[in-house]
C-alpha cells in the first residue's frame, strides 16, 4: 500500500481513517486503497475491514492494529465483530 515509487507531492500522501467498520487508508483524493488478502481476493473501503482483521488475528501485527482501532474509535472489537 505504498504510493508508486515515482509519486511526489500529493500523490505520495496517505491518510488513515478509523471507521466503525474497520481501518481505511486513503490517497490524497480520498480514494480507498486496496488490500490484497490473497491472489484471488481483494477488498476496498475500508481497506482493512473488521471482519478481515478478525480472520487474520494470528498474523503478526493484527492485534496491534485492533488495539489502535479500539483506542481511536472507542469501540470494543470483540463486541463489534462477534
């Protein structure tokens, strides 16, 4: 989810949005980035859905992402995505 290597200025800007549905990474125009989970499956808006994070709980760093999501949204992950 890095900007293209030749990106400069606004084209290199990315913002993180903590939503009730997950974590969304957007470019300078507000377009959601795509997260490729497998070669056949990708998702957008949000970039990392709560359901997607729950499915990947055992992967390194996912629990940390969930902790930040809980902090930023004030929501409890396990109650939001049972």
